[in-house]
């Protein structure tokens, strides 16, 4: 019987599906292990060979853990809400659910073809009502929660209401809006329902307020910061502007410190951890008030260098700051309005990144310095962001380079504050020397000045020590159709939750997937869509990250219609042990998931502070593009002549991408090239040695470069096991590497070699029950040890090389021993599950049981050498090798050597003076 990957792989994929081979046990004494791939979005393009890289790695690890005796949960589903399906719906009028279903069907076919050990009975889709019912339910928990600083956790809003009823707002330590009221219990109890609900909204973890957002008019929706690249939308490249809108937000800032602390408890790549730390951006400093007597208020700034306060020569506000309009004088209004308009066209990321452009505008107003009482001019500039800190900075040109450049540009004072500063050409941010021009801290060092300044500011009630975070609350609404409806209706302009028993709130039907003519989101088109036929529903939908911020829980208990996951399931599976996915989710998805996980823990639904214990970012498989070289005529126009790579410098040519699927080992199939494009039908070729050689370049895999390789094509030709092994063989999991189909033939030959170990030349199964030799045991136990070590450290590429060496050794030994081959295929099974399933059955084992066979135990004694091939020399000249047992002493070795016929021939009758013996090294006979 020949190795036929096509029939063999379909056979076992069908067997796994019909028998539920990879369903974990519901009750077991085995230890649990939860392996998860980052939630894929099912795009219409389907998978290319780069997409399965992480899935193959997680599948190898899942299969390995089953062999090691673990109860493994390895699920898969789809993050199926999202903008691409909606954009397609807008273009075609087709409901997004239809497109999504088609895409999922295609994904599932491709995933099945690769032979993953997913428990498909647990599949979830974020766009299914029985799933998003619980996304809406979690939103309700957030809406009905507040963050108590005293207990350092979220609590039910009912506990806050009870405290308001009993003692008013006194002594409430909460993460909340800045504009909260101060009231007694009597005053609270006298508030109307509307007044109470309006005040509670300032405390809720999910709340509604006016926010500055990234508004993309072309897409008709708000975008998250990570969806905006260089001032345009990541999808479509449309302009994005800053705009103030009433928006749902999540009070993730309440968890900033816990999100930071949690990073010390997880096994994640350090670059990813650092990105999260930077995104959260903890700063220790002080809050300082610059008084505005004319308005009976103040400008509050946060600074990490309150020691430089005497060097302040101006204040800069974000153009969106709420006081800008009031502070702007009539003479400056035109300039300020013009500047605000220009700023609105930039994204916050662009504003933060642009350190070279100097721009700003003077409001015409002044604030009072808190310690000197002097007037300080108030400017606006786009490098200050409304959402970071207080949206205002105290500018110290002598200590901050950005302030220094701004002051130079607008001819503003630069006040030296330290006797160690040299500010002739740039700012000096160091803390060296002693303070000058600094009133009561003159002559002090930094460590002396800091407590003195904080003390004076607190005494004047114009400042205090404070910790600040760069991270801001997460905008939660999207003005589009294909997302989860927010389970909220409005009464008297305030939001109220629908009843839990009314979940899920289903997406209504609409005539178009565009905003209404009056600018409302697409849900505004739904006819008669009102709560109890009376109150307006929220017309925004949830963002794409909502459904993916808790999905690992649903996999634990996907069919439960009473709760998002049962207590028993959550207590057993706890958290994800291994999470594999791309580094593009380093901030958004991972921060939001950790946030929701902590909220649900605080509210008593589970006990794990962090959702993902170990995380690995797989690298990218890049495309390997091929090029043909089109000859240009004298006018520079393309001709129909194409010259081979090695001859291109002799002609005036232009390179053109060519479909890599019609190129084999960089040799172009010229007939298929003529069919590649209609204008190439009459193409002529200048060849090298009868062949057209293409040029190559490593680029991102994309349709436009014709370098996309479909895994289905690889599987058809070489098989899924070959694809799995080859993707691992390309290089370390975490690194990016180019795809090159040219090398795949070697992996395919390796699998056929494995097959031939079990069969004779005629294809008959030939297995021996004889005891293996020491050499055979050695080859086996080397691979047992190597693969176990490699998988445990996720070094999959080195295992593939080791497999090849092992099979070559066993082939040379003509090994067909059952004791060797059965353990070999168990070790190989995680990498090549189809061929090993077939060979397992051929050995007489019950079908499908290899997935749960015990991983072979490494025996180090098989790697201990019992013999050594000693080089035998006569008078220092090497003559031969002689294999001897390593436990022989010098006397025994001398007797064996001198009695050897070949040695005697080299001695040629000469008298032996002595034999020099070094154990495990050499034998030298002196004559």
C-alpha cells in the first residue's frame, strides 16, 4: 500500500468529526490545560498559508498535552461582527449575516483540511443572538457597577445608592467623573429620579458622556485609536477628524493600577508587556491649580516635575479644552477658531507623534501662578491632548525640549531654574544642581525641594501629590449596524437598562446599512423599534472588541442559556493556560479582555485576576514574490517581450509581479503565464538555457503582489501533514520568515520515508516483534527527549529537523521493530496527526486512540555509550579503529588489542615496549 495523503487525511478528519475525538472530559481526575487561539475574523479572502502558523503551533501543543495526560480544552470560533461585512452590505445590499455565514463556511472547510484538534461542539460566533445575549448581559453588569477605591474593586451600584441614602456623598472614595456633586443623605433622598440617575451616571463603569472621538465620516462611525493610522482609517484609508459626541464609555481607567500589577504575574513576551505598560502610562507627580480670578475657577495641570514650577512661563491648553472658548478674547478669536479647525483634522496619534512641527495660538488671557501670583499667558497647541491628564500643561522651557522649541518659536521667556543648567541651545531636563530663580526653594536640591513644594501647595490648597495615567476610558459605541445592540432605552434623556429576561435585544431589520438622512446611526432606520413601543433604544452598537473581551469563558460552557458560563465550568477551567496570536492585539484586545475579566472577578463570577497565563506572539509568514521582466521600447512603453532574470541587464526592462502559483523553483510556466493576463497571450520570451528564470523578493503576502499561497493548494499536492511540518520547519515560531514552496518537497519525502519504515518495497506492512538493538533504542530515545524539550519551550522548528535525522538513522538500521515504531509515531503525532493515525491502526491499535496514548518515557540509559571506537596507533601513527567496551580496564584492553589479528599485522613482528591507554580516547602501541 502506497502513502496516499489525500484519501488518508480525509478519512481521519471525518473520523475525528464523527467520534468527537477531541472533546475534553466533563468529569475527570486529569489535570486541565486550556489552549486558545486568538479569535479570528472570518474575512471573504479565506486563509493563506501565513494564517495557520499560530494555529498549527497551538494544535501541536494541545495534542502533546493530551499525550502527557492532560484534559485539554482547545476550542475555535469566530469574531463575526465587524466593519468589513457591513461595508460589503452597504455596497451590495446583502445582509451582513449572509456574507458572514459564507465566510465562516469557507474558513471551516480550510481549518478542517489542516487537521486541527478543535472541539467543534464548542464553536461560538459573536454575531449569534445566543452569544451576544451574554455580551449584552456583561454590559449590564458594568452599567450597574462602580469602582470603590477603599476596597480596590468594582461593586454593585446598589451599594453606592445605599451609602448615598444613609450618609450622602461624604467619604465616598470612587473612580468617577470630575464634576460630581456634594450632597447630604437628606438632599439625595430629596432628589428626583432624573437627578439621581444623572448623578449615578458619573460613577458607573459603563457610562454616557460627551467625549472627543475619532470620527470617520466616510465610514459613518467612531474609530478606536488603534483603528486610525496616520490620520486616516485603517480600513479604507478615509480621513478621520476629532469630534465631540455623546458616547458610551467604559471606565477602564479605574483598573489602571491593577492592569499594571497584573503584568508582573503573567508569562508574556517582554516587548508586549512593555507596550501595555506604555499604553497605561503611569506617572507619579502633582496636580497644580493656576487660578483664573476673572472666571472664578482655575486651570488644573498634572506635572511629573513640580520642582520646575518656578520656571513656568506660559500654560498650554488642548484646543478642545472646555475653557478655550471662554478664555479667548475677541482679538484672538479668529486665530483660535482657525487653529481649532486645523487640529480637528488630525488624529490624536498623529498629534502625539509629530514632534517637529511647532504650532499654537494665544488665547489673549492669563492665569495666576499659584506660588508667585504673576500672570502666565494661556496658549493652545495640538501637542496637548484633551483626554490625557487634564488637557493642560504648565510649560517650563528651560526643562522640557518641546516647551523650549515652542518658546523659541513664539519668543516667550525661558527661565533658568538650576545652577547646573546650560540652556543656550536646548532644554536641560536633568535634576542636577541647586535651584535658582525659585523663591523659597532657592539653594535646595531636588530631593529637598519636592516635599517643600508639595507641602506649600497643599497648605494653599492649590496642589497635591497625584498619580496619573496616560490611558483613557475606552469609547464603547460605534455608529454602525453590524454589532451588538446596546441593551438600553432612554427616558427623559437618560439611559435605562432593559430587563434581563428581555435579553437578547436583537438587531432589527433596516432598509439600508447607512446612517439616516438626519445623521442617526443605521439602527435609526428600524421601523417602530422602541422599548415597550414608547422609549427610544440606543442607536449605536457595541464596538468590535466587545464580543472578544470575554469569549474564552463561553468556550468553557457554550450551550448554557442560564448564564454566560456555569460556576462549575469556570471553577474547573479557570483561565487560559496558553494563548497564541498576533502582536497587533498587544494593546486593544488584551487590555479590554483583562479589564472585563477583572470586573467579572470583582462581581463574584470567577476567581482569576488574569485571563491568559502564558501568551506567545507568532511571527508573520511573508510572501515570496516572483517577477518577470518586460522589455521597454525606445519610447519607454512595454512590449510583449519578457527577458529571463539573468539577461535583464542587457535590456531596458521593467519588473512585473507574476502569480507565484505558476512559478516552480523560480522557473516560469510560460504557457500558464500567457493565460495569466489577456494582454500577455502573445508574449515572447528570451530564455536562459531553455528556461525563463524569475526574480524574487520577500514582501507581505497580498493579492496585489500575486504572492498569496492558498493552503488548499498545498494540501491537495502535498497533504496537511506536510503543510503542518513545513510551516514549523520554516523557523522559530515568534520570528517572521518568508514562505518558499520550493523547500516543501523535502518534508513530503520525509513523510514517505516514515511510511516506508512500516512497509516493504511492495507496499506490504512488515512489522517485527523482535527486541530492538541498542542503536535502534538510542535513535528512538534521542527523539523522545528532543521533542519533549522542544515542545515545552515552543521550539517546533528544531523538532522537525530532529525527526528527519531520526528517521534517516532508523532507515539505515533497516528498523521495523514494533517497540520502536509505535513510540516513534506517538512522538510524531502532534506534528503529523493523519499519517500517524493511519500507522497506529496498521499496528493493530484501536482507531483514534493515539490521541490519548501516553507519551513515551525517556530512558537516559539508552543514550549512555557502552562501547567506544578507539583509534589504535603504532608509534603515534593511527592505523585503525577498534570498538571496545568502555568498562574494560587497561590490562584487559592491552590483552585484546595485542591479540587482534589486524594489530599484529601492523606490528609486523616487532617487540612491543609498552601500550599507552587513555580510557574513551586513544590506544598507542610503542615498538
